[in-house]
């Protein structure tokens, strides 16, 4: 099924709903220049945070938005559908009751999905001349076809028979009557699974291993070399791993041949040991008593029981933790705190060029995230009080406040939610473009709206049925498009 058929079907849907055809038209559609304010029917106004215009019909039911330079065009009937076109980015996207159905095209790439169960996609990824087409009926059928490289083709009918490529964190997966037989490959390492994951045999690129889980297993890997981007040979350390009656006993020797070889020994729950030149960790009667000596990061830590109670001291880390009552930890690049977890939590990161702090109350009830570009001396901030409001300020100084916000704090920066659902429940909006000197407020989907710029102030009531325009020369009143000049001289607020 081609994307042209999808667009035709979606255009037909828009027509059946009675919305203007411009909602699914091409990117050349433009909003009329004439003012458009007809009571509750329609309201046209300038965008605050970027140059452009927006029309809203019947409050939040339908809107059209276009930027001044024609770089993007947006049509939406939230939460029914959202159509976004951005020719400069070669982007075309359509959402129907997001995330129920989405279709998108970016350059030659395209993707369609229905509730993440039925999906097809294709096109060329940047820097790759190969064109691929994929079809997925999750979790039963997976297919990919390459127009230039048949070796990348695969078909899988789960659980009966097939091949998957670049799935399940593996380069390739072959199976017959899964989990009866599954073969996976990652790099040059191949694992043959029988009644996965209980019995397997692993080999390739220096690997030699087997397991009958949870009874016994062993794996070794010798020292190998790989070539980096500078065509230099780089050593890849080896390892030895063994276990018996998992998780009661296991032993691992990691990083063999490298600068920091490590040995891990576990006899659960009596003793857990980790030994390496950089770090020693010992746990007894796990998790009752823990001691860490990190020579690489220059600190010691004690826990009893770990991780509920712990203390760390040293140049690399200082921490005091008595969970869930109190915790404070800090290092040269990070810090973390909580009081009566999860009542109050804070985390921060530091570097010479960037800082980030986030404070939360009861996970998502209150969240305050502040990021600073230390070099550019700019700041970005987001505050959420679920489900009452969300407030954002970007590095350019643009601000936006939205009341109500039942989903935005839970899935921050989700474009589908912000485009398709936020207009439905945002009973109040406030935007401020500090650089341009423009700000606006809207109550009940423009039942009342106020715009302030360097030229004056405009207020509208009842979706534009009653308007006032205030400038340095005075105030004009308009009632149902009939203008009445009030000879009252007053400055712009």
C-alpha cells in the first residue's frame, strides 16, 4: 500500500468530517491576510513565539497554522487528526487519534503504524543509498526487502520459522518453532539456543561457551583485536565465565589482557567479591553488609543493608543515605538528594559547558528542570504541576504556560501529545516572545484573548465579537465588526 493511497484515504476522512480541504492539502496553502474574527465561529491571530498566523474554528475543534516564510504548515482537529508539513525539512506527518495511527515521511523515508501492531516503512536513510521496505504485524510477522542488496532481505513468522535482522539487540536471529531452536548472531559471535534460554552453545571471534541453565555453564573468550576508525589495531580484552546452580555460584574474570582486569566471585547469599586494580567490592550475607574501595575514583563506601543504608567518603564521592528518609550524594560531576522518598527528589549534573538540575515531588506531581549553557550563558527551564499546568522557557527566552496538563508532565516533550491533545484541555495559554517584545494570553480557547506588542494591545471577547485595540493615540472598540472610536488617550499597558 503506497503512501499516496493513505493520503487519499485521510483526505476523504477530513472531507467526511466537514473540515476544510486545506487540512490535508499541499504545503502551499496559506492563511488569508484579512482579519478573521467572527464570534465563536472563527478567530485568526498572529503567532507569538514565531512569525506566522493561526486560524481557530469553533474554539479548539479545528485550526490551521502557517509560518510567515512558508517553512511549515499545520492543520489539526484535536484529538481527531493533526497534519504537519515542513518543506524545508522534507517532513510530512499525519496523526489520527495519536498514538492510534501515525504516518510520516522525512525525505525519502516513510512510516505508517496502527497502534504499534501493524506497521510498514521504507525509503533511504541518510548516508545510505540502499532502499528498504519493511512490513510488521507485531508480534507475529516481520518482513524486509532491499531493492539493491538482497542479503538484507528477511521474513519471519513467529513462532514457526524465519529470520530477523537488527532486532532483539542482535545483528541476526534465525528460529524454528521458537523457543525450540533459536540462533542469534552479534558481530562474529554466534549462539545456538535449544529451548531458549535454557540450553545454548556459543562460538566465534574467540568465543567458546555452553550452558544448561540454571544448572551449569561456562564461556571463554581470548584476546582479540579490531580496527578503529583510524585503521589502528585495538585490543579487545578476553574473559572467562562460569556458573553452577545459578544464582548460587558464579565466577567471572573480565578484561583479561586489558589495563583493568576484574574478577567477580559469588556464593549467594554468603559472599560477593569484586577485585580489580581500580576497585574492590565485598558483600557479605547479601545485601546486609557492603564495602567498596574505589581507587580509580578515590572513595570508600559502606552499606548495611545495601542500598537502604550507605555512607561514602573520599575525593571522588561523598554520600549519606538512610532510605527512605534522607539521602545526599555528590561527586565532581553529579549530585543526588531525596527526603522521604519519593516525596522530594533532586538530581544534578555538572560540567564546564553544561549544568542540569531536576527537582521532583512524588515523581510527577511537581517537576522543575533547569538546564544551563555555561559557555553561552543561556538557560532552559521546564516546570510541571500535574495535572494543573506546564510551563516552558527555551534558550532563546521564549516562554509558554498551559493550564490544564493531564498528560504533558507524564510524557514531556512528546510532540504527538502537544499537537493532538493539548489544545483539547488547555483552558488557558500564555506565551511570551521576549526577543520580539510580543506576548499573548488565551482563556477558554480564545473566548477571551489578549495580545501585546510594541505597537499596542488587542483584546477580544466572545471569540472576537467584542474587540479593543489600544495604541499611543487611544483605544478603538469593535462590536460585531462595527468600529467605534473612543477618544480616550492612554499609554499601552
